[in-house]
C-alpha cells in the first residue's frame, strides 16, 4: 500500500473501527484497522500510514500512550495522528495535545471531516 494514501484506524470497538475504515475506503482512501493500542502500534510501525485515527480509551495501551510512543520515532514526525474519541472535555484536550496529536475529533465525527483529514 502507498503510504501517501493509507489510513490506520485504531479502536477497541470493532464496529467503530470497521465503520470508520469503510467510510474512508468508500472515498478512495486505503484503510486498515487495528483493534487496540498494542496492535495499532505494531501496524503503524509495519505499514507507515500517512494518517492514524486513534481512539483514546483502550485497554492495555491507550491512544495517548500510542501517540507518545510514535512521536518518539523520527519516522512518525510527519505522520498525521488524530484523536478520534468520545471524550471532549478540556482535561482530555490538554492530554491529547501533550501526547503529540495533530488533531482532536470527537465521536461521532462528521464523515466528511474524516475523509478530509485522511486526504
């Protein structure tokens, strides 16, 4: 897959991950899913996507921890990392900024916004 057109969707909610990826695919964007932070971190390193949509509230390794790990690596400095979460309070927004995310979208995000961010 071409990195310039690849999105990685990481969410422990299988339906949410699959639906988000399918919406992206319907708009011509290659998308793969990972159903948790550990799997997401591994897939990000293996596939080098151009954009990563990360849920925050996941067991074992949450989205903020994944983002912080990826931002430590030079290869991910220019990868767009997007928080896609139901949490929108100021404390969470501050935590997301500190973790190195580029953007914070609250669920349910507008489909047009997801597509625009991934392009």
